[in-house]
C-alpha cells in the first residue's frame, strides 16, 4: 500500500474495508478452489446484487435499477445539476471463472467514492461533481449473448426490447431472468459526464515487468459470429462413412482453419471458437447441427475485414468438404478505438505521485467502458494479474495491488471533486 501521508492531494482508502467487501461479495457463487460461478441474473447474481444494494443503503448511497437491470448507487456530494462521474464494472462471472474479473472494479468504486466523501467531509469542502457506482448487467456474455449487454442498452447501441428478448441455452429470456431475481427496474439514469473502470489486467505485461499499474489506452475491435453447420442425424454404427452428413466434422475443419488464419497476422489477430453446441449430442448419433461461437479480434479494422472475408470462404469450403450446409445465425461487431486522453493523463498523475509508472496497454477483451466510450469520456485502469491468469479459478491479484489501484482511483475522483471535470480534457481520445 502506498504512503498516503505524502503531501500530494489524496483521499486515503481503507484497505481493510476494501478486502472485507471483496471477501463478502466472493461468497455469492464462490467455490473453495477460488472459482466463481455467478452467471448474470442467476440466483447467485441476485444475492450478490442484494448484498450490494444493502451496502449502498448502509453507506449513504441511493440505489437505482434501470430496465435492463443495471444497478447504480449514487452519492450526491454536489448540487443536483452538477456533473456526474460514474465508476464501476460488473459482478457477473464466467462459469468456473475467477473472483476478481469485474467485482474488483465495483468494490473499488464503492471504496474510492466513500474515501473521497470522508476526505471532503473532513475538509468541510463541497464537491464539484457527484459520483455514481455502476454494476453493469451481462458484461461477460456467458449466459446471454452478446456480451456488454447492459452497457450497450444504456449507451443506446442496443435496443432495450431486443436485449430483453435474448435467451440463454435453456430458453430463458433476459426479461424473465430479471423478473425472477427482482431486478427488472424502471429507473431512468442519465449518461454520465465521465466513466472510470478499474479492472485486473488479465494479461502478462505488468506481471512480467514487475509493475503494479497500467492504463488501457486502446481497445481492439471484435467480430463475433454464431454460425451453424447443418447435417443429417444418423446412426454412427449403421450409417456408412460415405453417406454421413456430419455437422460436427464441418465445425472441426473450420476450427482448424481459424487457428491457421490467426497465424497469417502474427500478434495482430486473435481467433477462437469458445463455445460449441452440438445436436443431438449423443455418442452414437451423427450430429445434425453444430453451432459455433466464433470470435475474430484485432486492433486493425482492415485486418478484421480481411479475416472475416477469409473466414467466410473457409466456412464454405468446410461445408463442401463435409457435404453439409450452413447458416449464419447472428453477427456482433465492436469497433476498435481509444479511451479518453484526459482521463489517461489524470490516472498517470495519480500513480506518479506514489513513484509508480503507468504502462500503456491495449485491451483485447471487451469492457463496458468500451461500449460507453461512444457516449462519454471513459477509461479502464489495470492492476496486474498474477501470471496473467483470467477466466480461471487461479485468477489472482494481491491485496496490495488491489489497494493501489483503488487508491489511484480515489485520488482521481478526489481531483475531479476538487477541480471539476471541466479542468480535464476528457473528450479527447488517446492517439
């Protein structure tokens, strides 16, 4: 933990309070091996949301929940018409995921705003802005697709009714899942004047360099396909090999082609099939349908476009080779871009006050701040992940690194509270 008695402007956080909150929220869906199973809008998610709402009430925050289930906690430290700085992340997880991806950003937001409130109260100072914690719905996209669903609706990039009609693998809609846990809200929440998100890096750069803190300055674009190969169901024993129309075989051909495709572009393209749904999924039945969840990711729009064109040709070839058909079920696109130059500079200043560097990083994975960057200045701060692990039970960020990231966040909010958002060139994107 940095020395917060230094003369620079700081709003000292309480590391013990931070860890206590992290331990509390980890009980909802957490396993003894460090795993987290808190899929969005599940019973575990509902209980975690209830805990967060209780914490809001106990600590002077006013809760609001909008129609897509985004959960907000507001602390009014300025006038009713003052600018609003939103801070937070998400608490939903991947199946068998880790405990820090997402929840750290929400809990850090709670602690940082509380620390700023305590510092302002001690100084008898009125803030220049109000603050709002956010817990976004369905950031992970593990249960409902696409990911970043809550922030996409909030930012206007996705239609509310369309989002509410998304269904999971069991046919349960977002609408029904929200009703089931009591988070089908009706509150209207305005777009903030700025958004700051703290997140684990989920990569190896900070850990390898033995550095604590980084800033995501750019985000990669992504093209996501849900594509179905269509064959014919048959007996694996009685049906001659030459007569089979095996949908899963076509999927296997394409998956190998996608791995090879990534190699053409070196480090500039990531490809994956992270989910495969096979029907009827019986050991002695030739599959009639194989649905692939395909991702292409790159920082270059040109590479993404080229990769998509090549992929579609490979889909056609794989289908022809397996003697089957195919159809595209859905396409989701996310543009590459940059975060707020002013918020990046503010984070650098806060970290430098403790003698810490701020490594500039690209985020290849999506964050809600990516969706929100189209409608307000936004940035994602990063603290190191041990061995770069993410989406796995061994995902880990030390309490010391958690505290440092939260302290930088608090000091950024304190600077905005003292000087106002107008003093920072928030709207300029990083180059």
